[in-house]
C-alpha cells in the first residue's frame, strides 16, 4: 500500500494556514481518500474515475484514489478511521458494520453503505469431463478455495459451510489465487475451484479456450442456508455464453462490488458526492463499462448495512425503487 499522511494532518494544517493568512476556515475542503487495490486492477480504475468526477463537480470535497492491498484492507483501514471511503464487497461491508469476522474488535457502525457498482457471482469451476457435476460431488474432492486474506476465500468457506462440509475433513482444500487454481484444473491437480468475482473472469476465459469448462449450479436450498447466515448474498445467474461452451444460464448467488463510506464523513459532502456520481455515469462509463450498468434500480444491490444519511437523502430525492423498504430492513441491524 502506498504511504499516506493521515488526513487529519492536512485538515489541521489547512485550518492553521487559514487562521494565519486571515482566510475563512470554512473554505477548507473535506478530504476523501478512496481505497481500491493495487494500481492496474479494476477497483483502482473505478476509484480513480469516481475521484475525478467528485473533484470536477463538488467544490467542497477533494477526493483521491488510494492504492491498497484490496477490499479487506480498505474496510479495515476505514474501521480504524484511517480512510474515508473504499471499494469492498457487500459481505465485507456488512461484517465491518457489525464488527464481526475479520473486523471483530472494530467500532460497530463505522462503515456505511454508499453505492453498488457491479455484481460478483460465485463460480464453481470444473472441467466437463471431470467428476464434479453437482455441489454434492465436492465431498472427497480436491477443491480450490482462493488465497488466504482474499475475499473469495471467505465466500468459499461460507459456501462449503452451507453444504455441511468441513475443509480438510470432507474434502482436500487448496488455498491459492484464481490463476493458480485454473492452472491446477488444467493440469488435473484440482477437481473444482470456487471463486467469487465479476464475470467474465479472464482466467476462466483462458481455461475455456483450452478445455471444455463447466460451471456447477448452486441449488435454492443451499443458497437459502448461506443467505440465512450472510444476508448480503443475493441470488443471480451467470448468463449463457459468458464462457465458451456453456450455453445455458448457471444458477448461483453473489455479492455487490460496492463503494462504502465512513460514518464520520459529513452528510452534506456525501449527498453532493452521490449526486455527482449518479449524474455523471455516462462519463464514468468511458472510464470503465461497469458504470454503464449502474442506475437507480441497482444502487442498493447486495447491501445489508444502512446507508450513509447523505446517500439516503439523495436516493430518496431521485426515488430509488425500494428505498423505504431498504431503510426499514436495515434499521434494526
């Protein structure tokens, strides 16, 4: 992660400068650092585009895209008050709000929902000539679970728990990143790989160019068990022809690639930033095509933690479908 000076230092310095120069301190900007991932990844592109739109449209805010180690790191930094906003998935956002799981010991309620950008689908990836045809077939097999510290590994653990399976006892688990899992599938060293990400996944496209690939559907009853424990998951389908040779939709569930915001950021600033993002989606689409699919019907997808009051005010203003039901559903969290 890049070295960063705490924003409080900048805020204090700005205030002192204003006092010394006779300028009104009210002109000082709200400084927002948006955590993403290593430079070059999709989340960094998203964060950079959002920061640019904010800086060009909200005079009272100065936003910066921050290179980090990824989603879990972003939310941990926010939970500790060291970052104001960040890219996350909706499960880590919910866990941080509740101060559970990887965020146990943090202050509950410090991280709030802001904007859902793109869905992430749980993939169970196999080869067509392999022995895994259904989720029940994972028992006794060699299964890739994602790398330690990654959010996909947490998703894989939630799935196998919903199946009633224990890693290391009911199947042999391998904790490696997606690229390695795809290579292991290709070499015959894995029977299945579990990964949660926005489709299409480039390593799976590569695999499907070399082998006949299958995606294992996740039944409704398995989803229901996982959802009961982890409310941010929602049912979805991976469309037909997303990957070469898979000509029917695959039933699964997933999360949202989401933007979250610290509860400490002023309401008016979040309102103006939300307005700037939502009224500049066309420009953001030029940064990354995912923004072309963002609309008021999708901004709540995957969220289970309450919205920041500034975002809520804007979403009510534009009549986001289901906004009042969402408020009621998350009010008791």
